């Protein structure tokens, strides 16, 4: 049981981190730098990976009743974190596209047309 207690404690820290980074992602606005959002997104992905591993270890040590309730809570947090990552990806993509000049994809070479005076000579 001591092992379960330690794992739950570690997981609680990861859950708090996930909540912090999700909130930072959801409250992102145009007044903040895009690199800040990228940082939150990247950290959230790291925390999410750690959290999934810790959840598996904890779930292996739980009895059936606890397992069902714990799994439900874990899935809600993981789903919320994944939604926040997708939202951050969309915002970053949109912001990056705003800063890149749009082109038609065709090369735009300009050819000078000879003037009337050039043709006469």
C-alpha cells in the first residue's frame, strides 16, 4: 500500500501540472507571445505522457471498485489535456500562417514587354 500511496502522490503532482498548463492554454489570448503557448503545449504533452504511465501503475494496484471510479476521473483529465493540446496546435498553426506571406503557389516571374521604341530600333 505504501507504493500505491507514493504513486498517487506523484500522480497528483502531474494532475496539478496538467490542470495548470490546460488553463494556460485555454486562457491564451493575442496579448501573449506565441512561443509562450508553444511552451505550455509542449509541457502539457510531457505531463500527459507521464500521467498516462502513472495512471497505469496506479490502476494495476487498485481493487475493482476503486479502479472504475479512478479510471473515469483519469480519462476526463486525459481527454481535457488532449483537447487543450489540439487547441494550442490550431492556434499556433493559425498564428504562423498569419506571419507567412501568402502566395498563389505559382512562380510569379515578370517579363518585360518590349516597348514600341525598342521594336523600331
